[in-house]
């Protein structure tokens, strides 16, 4: 099994707060400040650089973001940091976090949040910027409890949650600040699937198996990426403009080698072998 590893670092500041490795077409971004993987400005800068790196990495077709340790995906922003900085710093911190998660959301590669433990506050806001969310059965709770601190979910939470669960439920979940188990998250549409996993490593093995179905040569990764782009962008613009975007992306795919391979394989009743071209 081919595997390449790298640390996304800023010497003297971020260390290895976000680990980046590539395995079989899957780029793993791991939040690495256990036990709770709370993010500071330094971690968010490291995540930002990791997102840009995985976006540009031609060996990566699918992105998986997860947390290190046994208990948490992420508990969100580091409260001790926020308690000791100015309101201006807090504003720009939230602005940069929004920009970072928007880059993740707009990267034309499928993003899977592998929720290995508690996923609350800003941690859930990170997960909601992914395209697909899977969780380890019985590993924790999720929710947006920021109201208990006298603030709102300020890293895209109010906007992404309403798009996922609808206005009435989103308001109720955030106004009460309730935490709930992964089964409830599945019912609400926040999670796509829940995987069994006796340990975090077993869970990640299951995630690798799941993510592998979206990679070459079995799946046309460019088509997957353009499906994502059509949905993520099209959902936020007028319908007629979204249809125009869909047509343009389809035309790009029609000109690809993978589209020719897919059509030929169908006609000749064989399994396609995609190359990402």
C-alpha cells in the first residue's frame, strides 16, 4: 500500500497542529492537538495551508478530515485563547476561519469528515463544510452549544446548519444549544452514515474503504469533483444560472478521456478503467 506523509508546518508557530498524508488517492487532514483538538489561529492557519496543499496535489482525488486522539474530532475554537484576545482579533479570527472552510467547501474534490469522537461547536462547523459526514458509532456527541457562552456559531454554523436541516430545526438546535448522539445526527441529515469501529484505527480503516469507492480507477474522480462543484455552487445561485453551470461542467466532462472510457465500457459491457483525464 503506497503511502506518502508530510507535515504541514510553520516553523516556530504551528508545529504539527495539522498532519497531512496521502494514501491510495486519499488525502488525510488530521487535526492534531489532542485530547480535544480545539483550534487556535495557529491551527486554523495550518489547516488553511493543508487545504491548499491537498487541493493542488494531483495524487489526491478524495479528501478526508478527521481528529487525532480517542475522544474528539474537535471541540471547536480554543476558549482560553478567545478569553484572552481583543474583540478585533476575535473578528479577524472568525473571518479567517470562514475563509478557510469556504476553501475546503469549494475545492473540487470530494471531502469526507470522518468524525471519530465528540464533534461540537466549531468542530461541527468544520465537519459541515465537508460534503459527506460519517461518524464512529457510540464515539461521542455533536451539536452547536455556543449560546451557552453568550455567542452564536460564528464559523459558518448558522448558515450551513440551516441548509442541512431547515430553518425551524436549525434555530431550535442552536437556540437550545443541545448536544445529541450520532443516531440523532443521522435522523437530522447531519450525518450520512455511522460506521462500527471498536477503536479509532478500525474506524479509519472503514473510512478508507468507504472513501476508496470514489477514487481511480473505479470511479471517474473528475466527474465526482464536478458533481460537487455543480451542487455546492449551484445551490447558492438562481436556478437558471445553476442549470447553465451544470451544462458547462457537463461539456467539460464530455471532452474528457474518462467520459469516452465510460461510454465505451458501457457499450461493450465491460468495467471502465478511469485515469482522471
